[in-house]
C-alpha cells in the first residue's frame, strides 16, 4: 500500500516545480523584451546583403494613368526647370544641368548624375545635415544651392510630382540595396591641382559650350558669375567638380584625363559666384 502521507508532499513539490518553471520562462521572456525594446541610435546598420540592382527603369510615358500626369510634369520640370518651376529657380541652371536626360541614365561616363534608384535609397544620411535627409530636403537643397533659388513647399504640386517621379523611375529596385550607378566615383587625389593649367583646359575643352568667360551659352549653363550655382552647391567643391568633369566633359565626348579634370576644377571653383543664403 502506498504511503499517503509521503505522496501528498511529493505532489505539492511537483506542482510548485512545474509552476515555477512556467513563471521563470514567462518572466525571462518579459525581461528580455524589456531590455531590447529600445534600440540605440548607435547600433550598427544591417548590411543590404546581396540586394544588387539591375538597371531597367520604366519611361515616364509608361506610368499608370493614376500617376501619369504627375510623372510627366516632373519630367518636364527636370528637363525644362526654368519653365515648369520658374518661381523656384534663381539662375540659368536647371535639373538637367547635372541630371542628364531627366536623371534617367546609368550614370558613369557621360551619364551625369542618375536619379534612378533615389526613391529606393532615401531617406539617407547626409553629412551636411548630420542626420538622415528625406527626398523633399534633398530636392530643395538642389533648388537652393545648384539653382540658387527657393525651396519648393513640401505640399506643392511640383514637389508632389517630383517625389512621384522618383518613385516611378525607381520601380522594382531593392530598398536600400546596392545601386552602383548612383553618385560620383571620386577621383584619385591630385598632388597639386593647378588653376593656370586649368584655365588652359577650360579654353580648349569647355569654353565653346560654357562661354569663354564661363557665362554660359544656349547649349550649356554658366559655370561662375551671378547666373551660376552658388558656393553652397556640391559642384562648388573641388573634388565634386573634378569627378563630374572627368566623367562627363566635354558633353557627349568626355575625354579629360584625371589630371586635367583636377586642374579645370581648380580653375572653375576659384571663380566668383553667389553666396548661399538659406531661405
């Protein structure tokens, strides 16, 4: 016969053991969740992995009916900024001055600065802001600096169209993936860019389109003076101008050497231009 006096305490011990184990599991999960629910802003970002983009953008005309008017308006703003966004432009430049063919290019040699993929890579960290900048901020930076103009209201028809355009031409690209054609490949540092040599390169390879005094012509924008980009623009910086010139100039027949690109950048960026004033 079993000893009932001994069985009862054993049952109690087993019950407490089971209950204690369950409670331990629950509270350990709760504590684990509490410790990780707040993520430090200094935590390392996850790498994008193998999400490498394939260049195959749709044309503006292919946009679905619901957004086609916005996409086409933005394309017109890109290629004829001073007509379609005149109130926000303060010089003789336009978006197409840097973003050739409305930004629908694969970048690289003679491709200007591509916009295909910006809809998949913003917001992104910008050293100028020391924080993540969105596409409204980035677009207005171009209007205020490269076009020495005024920012577009975030709720304006023009800004809505531009943002729609970015998204459309970035269709099917991986979010925060590897989009190799965006941005400029920096040139190897030159030991001593020379403005005097740069002036010679300018007259030989640039003046026919940009004017002998950098004042611009019907086919190319001014590179200095009151109608050019201001000193807050990216192209006012030696490194940026050198890289852009090497990849793209002379237009449609880029043939500058890296040394020539550094020299002409030293010459052009040393010229007088408007001062950036935040509006």
